[in-house]
């Protein structure tokens, strides 16, 4: 599957889902991606949403690459979100 995937710099802490959420543009259509704060803490450290958001920014390229692989393998949940683990 040949898809054009872009990741705009619009990540944010989403307290409703306890995760950093960020959009992906797939052939012009927006798809939401997310990684839970607890997963960021486990992978990169940190104790607060601010630290997890900073960790996301510090590791953006690797996380976007992971999200791209999940998008390409069509790993969306029932709500159309892609969740990194």
C-alpha cells in the first residue's frame, strides 16, 4: 500500500484519554494517533503529562516512524485511532 503520510506538529496532552495525541495526514485525510502517558513513562521516563509531552517531542521521529508502520498495516482501533505501545 503506497500512502503519503505526514505528521503535522500538533501534538497535545489529552487528559480525557491520558495520552499524547497527534494527527497524521494520510493521503490528505486526517487520522488520529496516540500514546498513553504510562507508555511514554515506561519508555522514556517522566512523571507528569508535561514531561511525557516533552519526551514525545524529544523522540518524535521514532514515534512517528512507529505510527507510520501501524498506519500502513491498518492497525486502527474501532474508533479509527492508531495507538502506539
